[in-house]
C-alpha cells in the first residue's frame, strides 16, 4: 500500500496549492463498498486526486481510480474480477445550496467542516464505476442451450401436402 497521502485534508488549502495525491489503497479500507463487493482480500485500487479551482473559483478535485474489483456474478453466483477505470470531477461544497450551483458535470461532495477524507473520495469513485448488476462476461445465460441444427418443424409435412394438392388441382 502506498501511504504518501494524509487521511484528512483541507480542500481549500489543497486547491490553492494545486496539490496532487496518488498511490494505492486496499479495497478493504473502502468501507463504503462493504456488501457491494466480494471479499476484497488483499486487492488494491490505484488512485490519483488533483485539487484545484475552476474559473468560478470553485474548489474541485479530479478523481481517477483504476484496478480490479472482486464482484459476485448475479447469474452464476461465482466471484469474478471486474475492471474499474473511472474518472470524475468533484465539486467540494459546504451545503446543499452550493451543490445546486455546481456545473452539471461535477459530482457534489458536501463538506460542512472543511475537511475531506481522501479514502472517502476514492471509495465514492470506485462506487461510481461499479455495474448496477454485476454479471461475469464469461458466463452464459441461465437455461441457454446451444442451438441445434436439427430443427423439428411440425407443420412441414402439412405444407408439403398442401403444395401437392395445389399442384394436382392445376
């Protein structure tokens, strides 16, 4: 695990200094994902968070995560590794009113006490990258059988008889 980042930061100071934090964090440490992912074991997620201000002097954080997350396939109930590659721009605001004024492409993060937990930002970004229903792409649909080349056509004989009768009448 890379620990070159603090647990908590002041987003205003980090944005003013243009701070950047990157490294890896164990999935087990992302408590927001409890119950949504399979046993994380010793899996880690890579992250990069860059703080700054936008044109309106709004504190923002560009958050990106990448890695593989263990999920339970809802089709087979087996655990599979789901790749995560997610990026978002987070607007850090003190209240709901300020969140309403954020640009549409910003994800709001309420921060009334002016302290941001970096692990929380990482967990939220991983959560945004998870599928609604995890399904292993290598699995097949339940009850799906291979198509057979010998197709039974119950009315084929009837069609032949009708053609024969039509040909006789002519």
